[in-house]
């Protein structure tokens, strides 16, 4: 999947003109895209110095913060949309951060590598951890501290009283709505607090 195609698919979940908080925003590319193409405003949150600098160079407002410490500096419903794009799998407190996402945003969008994608299943059947474009690291050097599946997130959302507004998979630049748990490398969920 191209980065641009993924941005476009995810951006469709963000209404034009929204106030956005992008958690784990990396170099700010997504928020920059939303500002230019959707007329959005908001902030990125990032911990890595190089990424914070890249955000500043793009003109993206960024706050340097360790997400494992929470979002206490933000009021309830202070953003229209909170994004966690390829962030959840890196957090020690993923469930807490999911609840915080629902607290500070009217809606949330989460995207993460789907461990149940069929090539991953095949690797595990062969006795090996998968190494793919979406999970490009060996088991011993991955920055992902957890893996999850499309179906796992549905269960987690229900447990935390989140109402899923839309969900689909992404694979090679296209949305996958039929059997996304098996046929998509990325799981995407748009949700709100129930």
C-alpha cells in the first residue's frame, strides 16, 4: 500500500475542517495532508526528537510527549477526531490510551498492522514469526510491543464501550471490507464513545 493511498483512505474518515489530534504523528505527514487537503487544524503528539523537528519543518504544530504518560493536558472532547495511526502497537498502555482517545475526541480513528492477515498466519503455521511490508522486523528487534488482529480490536472496543462507526482493512492501497481479518494487512476503525 502506498503511503499516499493510506493517507487518502484514512483522511476520508476525518470531516473537512475538523480539529484533529494525531497521536504518534511521526514526521507530521498525515496532519500536514489533513491541513492541506481537508482544511483541518490541530496538533501532533510525538516523542522522537527527529520527528518533532520534521513536524516543525512542515509547519505542523507538535507537542513532544510520551504517550505512555497519558493525555491529562487535554480536556474532554477538545478535538473532533483523534488519530492513532500505527501507534497502538507501540504503547505499553494501549487500552488506557484507547479510552483517552475516546475521552479527548468526539471520534477516534485507529489503524494498526493486522496480525491475522493470511501471510502472517502462513508464517506462524510454518513455525516462524511473520516478516512482511506491514511487519518488517524480526521478532527480536521489533518496535511493536504487541500484535493484534482486526477481530481483537472489535472485542476491545466492545469491552471499553466504544461504538464502531466504520471499520475496514487496507491492503495494497485499497479498502478491504470483505473478510478484512484475513485479507488486509492493516486494520482501520472509526469509533466514538457509546
